[in-house]
C-alpha cells in the first residue's frame, strides 16, 4: 500500500506545505537525508493552536497540535521528495512544547506527532525523539516539531 493510500484509508488529507515565515528554508536534502525545519501547529485553514500547555492549552489539545506539526512535516516531505513512498525511515523528531513552568508532560504532548508518524508510515515512522519544554514558540504556537528523515534507496 502506498503512503498516500494509507493516508486516504485513515481519512487524512495533507495540507499544502507551509511557507517559511523567516530567513530559512523549509527543508534540505543532503545525500540520503531530508532535514525538515520546525513545523508549528498550523492547520490547513491557516489557524494556529496557540498558548502554553498547563495554562492555556489542555493536554489533549496539545497532542492535537503536535499531530498538526507532524502533518506539516509530511507535507514538507512530500514537497521535497515528490512522493511519501520515498521515505526510508523517520530517524528523529524533536518536539518543542510551549509550556507553563509547572507543566511536565512534554513527552505526552509530542506523542501526538509520534503516533501519527507510526499510524501513517508503520515501522518507517518509528524514530528517536526529544520532547523539550520551552517558554515560547513562533507565533505563540503551542507546539513545534522538526524532523530528520532517511530517504529510501
């Protein structure tokens, strides 16, 4: 089954790959690696899940925000590679969680991104990861996630 067919089976539509909002590129291909810049929790309609976990945003909404970040990562991968079937392995996700000082469930939030990668890509979506709490993110996004992906073959 192709990755696009798996997305359809899951009822998931990829958004258009978001444009950078500052002086950087959305992705770089270097050898067999695809490095994807941090993707914020921006929905296809342009709305952004904003605020700090533990103050403005619930754990469940934070997980949904991380899922949006993962969808944007897949959209960037599709733009970079032409087909998601060229993904060999998601090697690393780094999740940044906009969090109140007392919030400590960063890994649970970033599970929203990790779970989507495995749901869509199967074993190719299993990855190493870091989940980091921060005091703020661009555009007050609740979550930002970047990725390193190995390109197949």
